[in-house]
C-alpha cells in the first residue's frame, strides 16, 4: 500500500471519486499496438515511441482535437489506411472485458454518496467504454479530460470534480492507480489513495467509515 490510510481527514466522506483506466476497467496499450503493427510499417515497440514524439494524444485527451481530425492525423503519421469506424474499433481494443471493481460496489456506493468518474480519456475511448461497461451508469457525474480541457494532475480537473461533487474537497475520497494523480488530488485538499487491488480499496473505504 502507499500509505493511503495514514493521516485520514476527520471530515465525513460525502463523495467518492474514481479514475477509470486500470482502476475500474483494465487496459493494455500493447493490444492496440500489436494490431497496428500488422497494418503499418512500424513494429509494435516503435509505435508508442513515434506517438510520443507528437502531441496528438495529449491534444485529443484535452479536447483540443476533434475525433475525426485526430484519426486523420494519427493515421497519416503511422501510415495507416483505415476508415474512421475501423480505427475506432482498433483504438478501443486496449480494454479488457473483466472490470477490476464489481458493479455491486459502485451501485451500493451510488445509493449513499455522490459518485463521480474522473478520467483522462478521449471521446472515442469513452464512447466505447460507456457502451461496453454498464456499471458506469451508476456514476452521477463524469468529469472527463477531453470535456474539461485539462488532464490529471492539473488542478483544473480536480477543481471541476470538487465542484460537481457538491461538497468540500476534504469530504471527497478519490481513487486512482497513478501516484502522480493521487498526489495531485491531495494537493487540492482531497482524501486520495492509490488503487492497487479490490481488497486494498475496501480496506481504505472502511478506514474512512464509507459503507456500501
């Protein structure tokens, strides 16, 4: 554990906020790269390096590029010849079918607390996961980087999440798999822990008096 149970704020938790990728829904970018490798001249190991030399993904995830423009530019950069629909299916193949958190937990939390999803994502991915994972329907609010115009750990996205939670920052309990995103939430006054497993999450919820 990352010490998330130390120094727990005295405030009563009124909102529970979750990251999406590798907190609720597991993903593996290598699945997408392996498929791209068969369709372009770049080996799978080279594709993320090539993407990292551009700002396309970052701009897409903060809403600076519309989906079709993103697809056009990325396909041109990698030499992919795909329709928009074909690209969306490939781009979303990174997600695995079994969730890391059971729907019953989210459903129960939603009956007792404000339940928010706070995710660095993009329009293509989120449309796919929302259609494919019914448990996301239990969230009261979606705070998404491509809609907010800022990605974690930017203070802007946490500020938007706190505002939509409708309570004080210290009354928000946030869960994310990335340490930098957890620390970003803590800097904004939220109670936050790193997600490592369902059993660890349940312990941290109980430690804060959160019931489900």
